[in-house]
């Protein structure tokens, strides 16, 4: 049997990506939120609530809203399929899926925070920026990628930087990315300098975490990290901690000890290779049972889950006579 040279290149590329394919293929077997319905929180339909409203957008994506202002983190709706990533096929934003996602966002946002440059965090950002008129805040490498993909501008930040935009005070913190089979995926700069075309072109760059202060409350958000990199030793009201891979779970107990959060929201725990329209599904690589067990043992705060596009308002402290968090059944 004869192969053309381009066929051999495709096969070699597929073999290099086989561990990625093998590792994530089992995610299709993941269960939904039904087994953990007691952890799912959401505002009651039609309820009008003050305070900071949190909406989960899938993967590590969030929208925070307060008094007519919106702040986005890692908005990603295209949900590129696994085979395209594993085989190194060309990928591009899915306009239809992005439009569906935008219907759940505020029409205007103050800023988009990006934790790192992988496609499942940055691919859709240029389009979301143009639709929401949001300012991009990310590492220098992520800003460069976004510009090459069509973004008009970007604010390159480093750990230690602080940005004040509208009601938001945003502190930029250092972070580290999880390892998959011993290494950070897609961490080498691609040879070309043009627009990113394949998943591997969307390099990790310098991972960041953010501490957001608004309404007298503090929200910490990252995307997962190695045990060597922990959050700041500061109390927060809501800790959004990436739990996609083992590195994150290894550092979770220490992270909870540092942050002492009132609410704990595990993130990046869904199967991000499936369309949002198929509903939330855990991936077995997430090992949410361990996440649940560790949180219960530490008893640092209330563990919660959010479903796609179901807003939840972060309760204020007891001293302000706030009501306890409402469950999905409210």
C-alpha cells in the first residue's frame, strides 16, 4: 500500500497526539450533574437579586455582573471536537455556537480576562471582544495570539499588576498549568508567525490567575495548576479552582487552606469537546468524586456547582443580613 508524503505527515502527527486522544476519549463516558443535584445552585426563575451574579459559560468560562457592569473570563463556545485537536486539523471559531453563547451574555462587557492561551480559553475571544466591546486583559503571549487571530488590541499584564475597570478591581497573579502525561500541552511556540490555525498553535504561554474585588467581595479564579504554584494566602468569598487534571487535585487541599473560601466552585470539569447544547457532562479525568471528598474533609466552605447559563448570585456575608445560597430546587 502506497502513501503520499502528506499522508505520512498526517499519520505521524496523529501518532504524536495519540496520548492526548487516549486520555480524553474516555471523557465521553462522563455523567451529568444529576448525581450532584444537591450541589447545584441557581437563582430562582424571575427573581431580582442585587449583588454579584455569576454565570457559568462552560469549560473555564464565566460572566460576572454587578450593577449593569459585566466581566468575562475565558469565554469559549466553539467546543472544537476531539479528533480535530488530536489529529492536528485546522480549527476555527464556530460562528453559530458563538452566537448562541452571546445570547446569554450582557450586550456590553468591561473586560475579558484570559488565564492562558490554549484554544479552549482564547479561540473565541476576538469575536466575543468585537461583539461586547470588551477590553482584553491577558499575558503578552495570549495578547499576541489574540491579535494574530483578529483582536484589535489587548492589555498585556504580568503577575503583580492591578487593573481598575468600572466597579472591578482586578489583581493579576502567577499560576501554573496542569501537566498531561508529564508535560504541559501545547507549550512550544509554533514555527509560523501568522494567524494560529491548529490547536497546537494556541500555546499556553504564561498562565495567570485573577483576584477580582467588587461589592466588598473577593473572587479568585484560575484554570488549574501544579502543586508548586498555589493561590495567595488570603480569604476569599468564592474560589473558582480548575480541576481538569491530577495536578489541580493534588494541590486542592493546600489551595483551600490558603484561600479559606466561603464557596468553592470547581471549574474546567466538563467535557469541553462536546457542544454546550448536549448539556453538562463530567469527564472521568476530572475525578469529581475526589474533589467532593477532599472538600468535605477540609470543611473550608460550601462546595457548589453551576449548570450552563444558569445565573447564581453570590450571597454577601452574614453581617449584611444576606440570605443563604439558594439551591436549584428553590
